[in-house]
C-alpha cells in the first residue's frame, strides 16, 4: 500500500488523489532515473505550483483585454515578435514581456543549441511517434489539462489533427537551423505559444474549478509538458531502438531548456541533463490524480483523426500502427484507461531494426547524419502540407 500524504490547501484536490495508481505508473521511470526514494518536498512543491501561473505573460494577457487601460493589441504583439523586442514607447506589459526573454540567459550555448536542434531532427519519425503516443496521449491518463483541452475544443472533433499539426509545426520551427535565434521562426513561435497560453488561462480562470484542478495553465503542468518534449522524447526513441549518444542527449536537453526559458517555465525546473529531467518527471507522475472521461474523449478523437487523414486502407493501417505503438508505450493498463482496444505490440520489432540501422550505421558519417535530417524535414513538411494545405501551420491567434 502507498500511503496518501494528507493534502491541505493551496493544493488542488486532484493532487495525489490516486497515489497507488500514480506510484505504479511512475515506477519504471523511477528505475530509469535511479530515484531511490521520492523527494516528498519536491512532490509537495509540484502540488503547490499547480496554483501558480506565469505572471509575466498573465499581465500581458490582461493588457490584451478590450477594456484594458493600457491595451496591447494583437497587431502590436506581432510587430514586437517580428522586431525581436518591444519598441520603447510600447505599453508597459508588452515591454515587460519581451524584457523577460531578452537578453539571453548566461548559460545559453548557441553552438550546443544548434547541435541539439540537428540531433532532434535526426530522431525522425520515431520522435513524432513518441510525442503523439507517449507524450500527448500518455498525458491524457490524468485529469487537469485534459479538462481544459475539452473545454477549449483543443483536441476534439474536427480540430484534433489541426491542433496536433500546430504542435508539430512549432517543434519543427524550434529545431530548424537558426530557428531559435532572436527573431527566428522558432523563437517567435515559442513566444506566441506562451502568449496564447496566457490568453487561454485569462479567459477560463474566472469560471474554473481551481480547488479541484488548480489553475487552468499552471507552472507544474507547464514544466511537466516541457519534460515531454525533451527527455521523454529521447527515452521513447530509445525504447523504439534508437541509439542516442550522451552528447546528443545533452544537446537536445540544452535546446529545450532554452525553449522552456522562453516559455516562462520556472528557472529551477529547467534541467541540464536527461537524468535530472527524468527524475523530475517521475515526481510529476507521483503528484497526479486518476484518469477522467476527458482522457478517453481526447484519445478517441486523435486515433480517429489519424485514420481519417488518409483514405481507405491507408487510414486503417495508420490507426492499427498507432494502436500498436500505444500498446508499447502505455501497456495494457494505459490502453484500458483510455478506452482503447488492447492490441499486440507487433510494430516494435520492425521499429527497433530500422532505428538501430539508422542510428548506429547511417548516423556514423556526417553525410549520413545530414541525410537523416533532410529526410525528417521532408516528411514533416509533407505532413504539414497535408494537414494545412495552403494555410499557415503555426498556432492561431485568439480573439481579444
């Protein structure tokens, strides 16, 4: 039996509300991260920060309301993004927002960041499989963010694949050469996502069940989401047979540490190494509650969306492939949590063989590494073109 620590406010009720389940799900990651005993003070802090927000972006969002005394328009925000900063005469909340992300942090190594971007692209399709199956759908096994996604229509119905494509486009922009330079495509996209998160939170906080769920977009969930893009992506690719050397892992972590810094994740939760991030992710899992009906609803929309994207047998094949990958990532318990059929993990052997060949043989030469990067880029561009056609694949603005 896992004893449930008594919880007092300011923790939301979902915090540690299913301790035995959370401990069972977190156990494999604890072994990977070599966590001998959970750090109760860290778990408690994760619960506390479920009720804290990104205050800098929150002030910008309040200034973007139509009745704000010192109003910031969406046009002014985009002009500042394009210029790499707010002009001197801009409203104070806009200047404060950009002052928080310029100048660069003292620890940023541009060469290491670019190496991380190339290594991230070389992970190829396995990276996107992990981000969809283990990171995104795996996260639907817990309440909180899932309720917000259902309320906003973020990943339900016809919008499911568009929102997935927007996330894919953001990751693509972040890992492009020069994408994280000040004013670069990934830099702009990251700050745009941060601002849109703040606008969503500002819109929903007023009628949100904070006592049950915490704030709709809070520091704990934000830091947990960052962990899904860095160490979880690397760990999942390794599970699928991909060899990721330590130097590449550290470079990928550096890339996403800077992304998290721009996104407004609390500085003490921006980690340098894969092991540190995995240990934090382990504690995040221990802090979670039970699955809610929203998880199955969101998952069903994505699984059906993957099938509907392609006509006929191709769509059916993609659905079967995704379900097999989910069986690898989530195991039978996770499939049942999300009301999915418990299929066999038949996809794993072929993925392991392919990934070993690519990461051990092809990636040994500089020419091979460049080929892997270019092939990954072509595939992502093709997927974005299929999902968006001539439309912009980036995150959309919210109305004031």
